[in-house]
C-alpha cells in the first residue's frame, strides 16, 4: 500500500495537487506526476485544480492521438495558471489516468499556446529498467523530437490552426529551473488563495479545524 507522508487518515479524499510533494525525497530529478492522459488517445482529460477530480476537457478535433503520457506536477503553478505539465515518454504499458507515478526528469519543451507560456517537462518513469539508458532528452533521438514537435504544432489545426508553437527542446538544467520557478509561484501566488478557502471552510474536509 502506498501512503502519503505527513497526512493523517481521513474520511475525505485529499486533493493530491495540493497534498503531494512535487519532488520525491527532495531529489530535483525525480518528481511526482499525476497522470491525466494516457498515450494513444484523443480524449483530453484535465485535473480540476480546486478538487483534484478528472474532467473530460475535450475530445480531440483530429485523429492525432497523444504519442506519450501526459500529466501534472503537484504543488506547481505555471504562467498559464495551471499546474506545470509533464510528458512521460517511452512508457511500455499505458498508465491509468488519475494514478500517481514517480518520473525522472530528462528535459523540457518550451511551448506557446496562443499568447500563453505553457512549458512541458519531459520525463521517463523512474525505476523502469527499460529506460535506464535514457539520461537526457537527446537520448530519445532525432525522430522523437520531430514527431513530438509535429504533434504539438498540428493537434489543434482543425480547431485553431497556427496557435501552438514549440520554441525549443531543452535539457535537464532548464527543466529544473522551470520546475523550481513553478514551485515558488505556487507558494506565492496560488497557496494564499488556497489558505483563504481553508479559513472559510467549515466542513472539516480541508483540515482547517473550524
């Protein structure tokens, strides 16, 4: 059985976006990721930030399916006002949406969606011996980069053509920098909102003890 550290047993389901530490054992290269979308699907699921539930955000407008697993890193807040996105690639068997995995960071995709910065951390599953040889995003090969850039720049073509742009495939150092920035932004921008809601809550589910 997997347990959350420093969280007391409760009758209520905790929102893992706000209970789960972003990094595993303070290792900057191993992060927790909550799976939203499995590979080989056109359905786009998103975590509701306020509750942690999965919502079907949309069905893809084209036949382009996600070529990788997609999710979010808890206790982070990106410039698009959502948790920081993470791509988990080279997964042998599809992961279940809503599950929590430990992922090893190997790089970053600089990404613009319309006018919004929407960067995406790239990772592989930590502890999967099949991907131990992948130490950096360059180890994924030239074709992986071409396929991934093509996917992101074309998956919205039938809805909003030309609105998505990949601005670079970067390494581990840049990925760590973005993760740390999003962790700090969560602490300074999002967490005060969360604490305000806790103070107003009287149901006992959030741990406010009202």
